[in-house]
């Protein structure tokens, strides 16, 4: 029997405080290696063993959060369908 995987969206809500604009506050040079390390750290500290985490790092205005989650679901499930 084939093992079934499920992608379950989750959010981490946080704030950052700055006297600069949002564009000046966020790093634009996050490398794939850094993102992978961040995903590993969150997976290790938030979930039980064997759970993989995929992140979509962005600042999303509250009124656009639902669209961002749907985009992430499409990204995850769209790749799965192509395989």
C-alpha cells in the first residue's frame, strides 16, 4: 500500500518593529541553503520527528493572507501532480 502524504498549511504570526520601510527592513538575499536550514530548525523544534516543513517567507498584509495560503497550496500540490 502506498504511503499518503498530506500538506497541511500552518502559519507563524509575528511582528517586527522598525523605523524603516518594510522594503528596507527585509533581507532580499536569502539563499536556498539558508531557507533550507530555517525549515529544518522549525521542523525540529515545532513538530515530531519525520515531519518536513516548507516555508514561504514573505510579509503578507492581513487582507491577503488567505490568497497567500492558497498560492502555497497550489505550489505544493501542483508539483506533486506533475511527478
